[in-house]
């Protein structure tokens, strides 16, 4: 029987995989602790380890897993920037869920945009107190604006479709251009500098790489329009927090919606309300009136969770039955 150890498990993870496991019969143990070099030895005796976005699978951790007898590292997510693929030891395979619901993430990006623009949360807090004034709630029409989309994979293309429905002009940047999609959806590829210069709204839908780490920084923000709105539902390290706070303070950035943060590992997806431990940059951003932050929940829909459960279990089955899997990362 295949034995699987889950790290960074929430109650909804356990409910989801227990339901799917009825069709597979694997032996599963769930841990709340995250994977890192200190917790990796807990995987001794397990055939597979299943992790999420904030687990750390660096070179040392991967070596420990391999020495513990683990043959498969299962990512129950699409991104794999938290795994040191280049230094993954021979005999340890990594699989992921390459797509679960691009609609979930794209729709959440739009929700963040509307919240930032139309001050939905601020208005909600006021009306709960029977304050129905409009001072400070002024927004702008999205219709007619220029939207810059960085990353035109499945999520980026769904976001573009939604933005076209708002009546916007969409320009995009991607290392790998999909000219067919550009023609069908009615957007145009441009260079990054032009996207920064022309966009009223910029939304990030690209994976994190060595090349694009902190791509939104002081230099790139200096090229943007005053009052630009930035949305990030991809990875926190795409944006330099220090530079972002500085530009927000200057009112160069009109607003920002974040579902990710560059140092989110110890905070996002966890209840820190009774803890005195705080992150300085995150605390400053949370205090700003033109910032909306959610806790890495863009993926969190029923449809997406079911796809994650289904594909993860099929990845495990395929590997241990055939030694092959269409969703190998390495």
C-alpha cells in the first residue's frame, strides 16, 4: 500500500483528500506543520510527500526526503518555485497540478480590482455603522481604461476575457507570445516598458522565475502612470515590498490588490490574530487605505479544490502503477 505524508494541512485539505482517497485506498497521514529541512525526517517510511505553496523544498530538504525513502513529491498546486528542481536528487520525482481553475484566480483578481477601485470594504465598514456618506469613496470607470496583463497563460487569458467585457483596451507581455489568442481575444502584445507606461491597471499572471523576481520595483514603477492600480494574484516576490511602500506613500501608485506577499510563508493561510509576531512591511501595507490584501485565497473555490484533489491522486496512481506521469516537473 502506498503511504503518503501531507504537510501544511488544513481541515479542508483533509476533508477533500479523505473523500477522494475512498477510490484509491492509500495510507495517508496529515500534518499541520510545513515541510522544511527540520521537518523532512518525519517522512521516514513514506512513499510520497504532498506539499503546498508555502512549504520549503530546498536542496537540503530534498536530499533528506530522498534518504528517508520518499520517491514522489506531490505538489497540490501549479507553481513550483518553492522546490529546488535543479538540485532534486536522482530517484525523487516531482509532480504538480498544472491547471485547476483559471477562472477562480482570474475572477479573484477582478474582485481585488473592484475592491481597490470602488472602495467596497471601506463602504461596507461605514454602512455597518449607519454612516452613508460618500466622502473618500470616489472611484473610476474601468470601461475605456488600458489594462496591462503580464503573463498570458490560462489565467491571464481568462482575466483578459473578463476585462474585454468591461470595455477596456488590453495590452499584454509574455516571454512566450500566443498570437492566436491575441487575435481571438482582441489584445496586443507590447514590450514591458510600453505596458508600464500606458496601463491604467496592471495585473500579474506569471510564474515566479529568477529573471522576474522583484520585476515591479522603483525603476519599473517610475515608468508607470501616476495613480496606476496594480493587482497581484501570482507570487509575492514579483513585487519589491520596500519599493512598493515608498511609491504608495508618494501616491504614485493609486492602489494595489494583493493575494500574495513576498514573505507570506509564516502568515498567509494561518490564524495569527492572537500572535504578537508581525511582519513590518505587511503591517504597513495593511494600514494603508488604498491597499486590499487577501490571504492567498484566489484559488479557493469548490471547483478548484476538487480539481486539485482529483489530479493529485491521479498523479500518485500513475507514478506508482506505471512509473510515468504527464505532470512531472523534473
